[in-house]
């Protein structure tokens, strides 16, 4: 039987708009990935009466209720008390928790536990305790009248860690089946085109299933199988993943890879190559993306942000004639930028981006969204010419960076870096 | 009388965790800013039965219901039909809308309106139409039995634009009072320290009010006044803003400014100065932030990402002796990086960042969070030395960038860029 979940976030800061409810997003992904349907998200403030009402509504329409937030030691943290009241469970002191919290204070925070933190050692009677590996507030789970209630902390890092380590194993144990997914990541083909290509397959499949999801300027296909064991699920998935990968061809940049920069990082590392970047309209974003990956210094030497045309000439050595004849936003300049930074840093391969991010056209009349991606390598220099459309500045830049890493990915896997095709 | 609002997002993609409910965050900010209390957020999928239930719950606990999403032309867009059913309003064709949508297709998208888009011209009878300036799906508002229902599109850009242009004016008109806020932006002092400094004032004030909010590594103080007219509200706010600014001293980097880079951009522009950046652990993020601002080419020349030590020496000209003696993560290297990029690009001022972003300490044993920010200017070179704590890689980098721009902001306003103080 499929379970139905509701996620209740407790926190006035969400209702004030100070933060987005990212805990609910993460939890929804995690729950869907193990086959639990999420039918509602609710957000209430730090107000016991409104939380009580929300819990009473939720227990009628869901058999799994997950709460986030309100587990802290201060007076406005009321989640536990209110849940215990609604579900008729006494709130009792768990001595082993008191010890754990005291130890966390003394060894991680190097100070004594404040008295009001003792409150955090209070949990419902006969519950499964979820230890907090990265904070002090423990979570827990219990079952009452056929409804499972799981309480998780609000800070995203704590919520995430506890979900992975405690909540997901707890929920998996409710079912005798396992659900396994693999994500086939594509770039350069829209979600609707992917869907069209796989449509005939998707409609007839029931287990495994295929679903498509759009990420900004990307699309992913998730293949999911339900089986009695992990091994069985994997055996069912292997041919399906293979079939999708072969249908989508080189639009696929990886299976279960987080992003194009991540894929490039691994390819560079495997091949023992180093990278440099030269950026104009993206202003440092290529570098920022690759260095967001821990360990990126193994492959990334550095780069130049040549925002002014003078810097393109003086630092990167783009010939003045190229700049005068073709302009700063041109295939010729993109090539020269990539070649220049490759030479300057001694990297094996180099990426460059020059373009018009907007909001206005450039002085040569190139419209917003005109972007050139250069790639310089030992065996030559390549250029991808793009019209990304008149969009918001951040979207043009985001998409330009993805194209640059896609050109690199295609180059490193023996494909033509200049064109987007399934071949 | 204060109004009470509930925001209902309609969209299975939120329940799948594909996107966060950022519409609700933006709407909550907008509603709170005009004095409307938001007591609940609800998310339901593209399912008419569950939406019906959510609407029936909402109309009992809120007098303003805002929905986002489900206004598109496809079969799973059911918001309008379901709302009309629940509130007993017929759904009718608005001929002027049909014309507007047809024109939008022909002049913006250069193609004929698909037949199913006619559905978007159907809205409840006798409603206030909200025209969509950046998409095709119109929104609307009506009142039924004391409850105001506002329907907004789901795509964040459309939701935002329609909220600002249509929903907020509609809601403002419900009240005879205006609510005006000013945000006093601070950096370098925690939210709790700000609160402590202003506590005595905050507890006794009723109109205007003061509230503090935490942004990542920043804090802002919002002063809000309620009055019969805009002018009256501004007159009430002026002395309060002045008092807060004077209490928090130079921790305040601006009033109603979006961010530290934005403030620096304006200062540079006013003073006719240009900037360059040299980055190690931030990998391009300083450049990325400043170039995210439209028009930044007026002040930003460019920069170098010297991720490898060799690049610090060869491109930026950091003396090998400095690198050997003090290491790549040191005040001396930070200073030399800033001086080097200033010379290389011809900029008036230059910022540099070198540090350990983690997850591991560097080879000299500098712990994660060790960061040096350099600033080179015509009258000398400065350095801010920081221990940002053993945090997540992205947080260390984010905080390092903020410190760099804060050093620049302090320098450009005649303060000591090296230290964080109220003076």
C-alpha cells in the first residue's frame, strides 16, 4: 500500500517570507524517492492553537505526518508539546538524551549546557528517537491510531541530515518493498522533447516507471523500480536505463550525476587534465561553479574575468585587430580568449564565454542572449555560437555557463563540442 | 482591522520537490509589508478534489485567499474551475482578454494563439482582472461572503510582476491606512546583537514598529509605520530610521539597499572609480556578484581567479618569496594579490580573497574558515584577517565575499576597511 504524507512546517519566519520552505522541498524529494506520496504541505507559525488545528486536519487526510521546526529550547518552540496533546501521548524526560545533549555542548561547543536545553531531552513516551548529529535538538517518530508522526528540526542542515540518517530508514521499514531510482541527466534538449521521444515507452510502463523533470535549462529522466530487494530493483532498472540513454544519445551527460560541472570535474580528473576559464558576461560564474566542488583544485588552475575589452587585450592577449574587426562579442574573440587563458595559466583545456547578458543589446547591436563559448585544447580551438533568447540577465548567464560545461563535456568524451546533437 | 491571509499553491511539482515554494515566500514578504498577516501556507497538487478541500478549510480561517499556479491552458490547470465551484461563481468568457492573449501571441511570440489558450480568457463573473504583463495567463480577484480570493500565475516571474502591479494595489485598497517600511541593512553584527542593542526601543514602540531579520551573515532592521497617508508615514519614520542608524553606527551599510555589492556598485559609480578582483577560495564569486548587477561594466574592469599558487605568481605577480614564506593563505599573499590585479587591470581599487573554504584544512594546517581579504587602493593596501568558523564550503565562501565587499564599502566611505566596528 502506498503511504500518503503531509509535511507541516512550524515557523513564523516562513510566513513572514524571511526564508523559503526548502525543508519541504528536500523532504518531498526524499519521500517521493522511496514511494511515499506527498499530498499536502502546510506552514503554520509558532502558534499552538493554529498548529493544533493543522495537526487535526492532517491526521484525517494523511497516514504519515512530518513536522519541521519548533524543536528548539526557547519558549516559542511548541511542536512537541502540541503534538503530544493532539495525539494523547505524555511528554517525558529521556535520560539518555539529556546525557547526549550535555556532551554535545561540552565537546562541540565547549561550554556548559544552558538549563533550558533540558527541555530538548523531553520527547513523547515510547517513541523512536532520532539523534541529531549536527545540532542539539533531537527528533523522533511514533505511531498512534494508524498515523505515523515524525518530528524533525527546522534548520535545513539538521533537517537534511536527520532525514537521511533517521527518517528515511524509519519510513522504509514501514514497507516490505524497496523503491530504487536512477536519474538520467540531459542537456540541450527540452523537457517536452524528451517526453515526446520517450512517450510511447512511458505510457505503457508500470514498473519500472519513467518520469521527466525540468531543471533550469536541463531535463532529467528518472527511472524508478519497486521490488522486494535492492538487487531485484537494480536488475529491473539496468535495461531501462540503458534503453533511455541510447534513445537520448549524447544529450545524456551522465546517470546519477549532480550537474554538468560535476561531470566535467570527474572527466578532467580521470583524464589527468587541468582547466582554465576566461569570462566576460558570466563575470566569474564558470569559476565559481567549478570551485564549488570540493577537491576542484586538482583540475582547476584558475581564470580571468575580462569584463572590460581592454582586459581582454592586455591580460588575455586577444589581438586588438580581432576586437576592432569582430567586436568583443564574437566567435573570434571567444576563441582568442580561450587560447589566451590556456597559454597564460598553462592549463590543458580552457573555456571562454563572451556575450550579451542584458538588459540591453551591446553597442554593436547584438541582442540580449547572443553568447559565444570558446574551447581551446591541444588539438585545436572550438566555438559554440548561441542565441539564448531575450531573457532575464541571470537566466542568460546560467544557461551560458551550462553551454560552456556542455561543450567541455562533449570534447572530453570525444564528441563535437560545437554542436548540440544526439550523435 | 488587520486582514488574515492564506496562500494556497497549486502544483504537483512542489509536492514532488522539483521546486521550492518561492512564490509563497515572495508573497508573504509583500503581504506583510502592507500589514496583511499571513497565517498559513498550503500546497496541493493539480487535483480538483484536494484543492476543493483546501479552499473550504481556508475560507474558514482567512479573509484573504491567494492562490498561485494552475492558471495555464492545459488539462491539469484547474484552479479557476475549482474556485468558481467552491465559491459559487460562474466562469465566463471575457472578450477583452481573448483579444489581449491573441495579441500577446502574435506580437511577442510571433505565432498564432493555440485554440486551447482561449481557456485563459475565462474568468469568474464580475471579477477584477489582473493583466499578465510577462505571460499569457491572466489572474483576477473577487469577493464572496467577506472573503477576497486572488488568483495569481505560478511561474515566479509572472507571479512577482502581477503581485506588484495588481495584487498589492488591490489589497491596499481594502484598507484606509497605508503601511510604509524602510530596511536598515547591517553587516558584521549578528541579529541577536542588533536585537539586544535596540531591545529597549523595540518593546515600547507600537507605531512605527521595529523588527529584526537575519539574512545569511547579515541582519536587517525594518522600521514600519501605519498612517492615513504616505507622507504622514514617512514623517513618522524619518526620526526612527535616523535613530537606528546612529545606534548601529557603521555596521549599517545602507537603507533600502539590496546588498553589499549593490552598495559598493553605487559608491564606485558616484566616485567615478573602477574595481578589479583577485580570487582564490571564492573562485570567481566576487566577480559573479558584482556583474550580476545590470550596468556593472561602468565600474568593474575584471579580475583573476588565481586558484593555483602558480597562477598567483605568474599572472598576479605575487612574489615567490611571499608564497614560500607565508603561504598562499596569508595576509601577505592577500595584499600582493590585490596589488597585483590592480596593476594588471589598471583599476583604481582592487579586492582579493584567499582562504580555506574546506572541507579540509590546507597543507599548512590553516583550519577551514581562515580567510584573508585584501584591498589595494591609491593610498595604500589593507587586509582584513578572518576566522569564519568551520562551516559548510558554500557558507565560508559566501561570508568571505560579503567581508570583501564590506571592506570596500568601509574604504569608500572613509572608514577603516580592516576592522569591523560601529565607529
